[in-house]
C-alpha cells in the first residue's frame, strides 16, 4: 500500500472526499434521534446502497468531533492511481 496519512482537519477531509466524488453519509440502521449513526463516505451518486443515508457535512463533522475520530486515508495506490482507501479511527 502507498503511504497512508491521518488527519482531523475538516477541510482536508472534505476536499479529499469531494475530489473522489464522495459525500457524507451515515448507516441508516444505526441512526437515532439527534445522532446520525455510524459515519461513512458514499462514492456512489446517487447512492446505490439503501443502508446509507445522506447527511450534511455539518452533521458529519459534529459526529466526527464528538466521537474523537481521525481520518486515515491514502492519496494514491501503489501503482499511482487515485485511491479511495480511507477509514475512521479513534484518536
């Protein structure tokens, strides 16, 4: 794998996701009143995953900060292609 980076910077996360066609989403089954649930980035437009619900970047980052998450991501694959590899980690 190419080098992975970690950030908590909202602008960097949003820029990375949008450059790859990603938008903020949550897992519908995990949502509760006032809580969007488990965070995801959805790269299908429109979404083909019925289990995901679109949310605003504001709601996304409120949950991201409340859970003290970091964004682990990769810019390029080992062969130099644009990567969509990412995950949310504690810290």
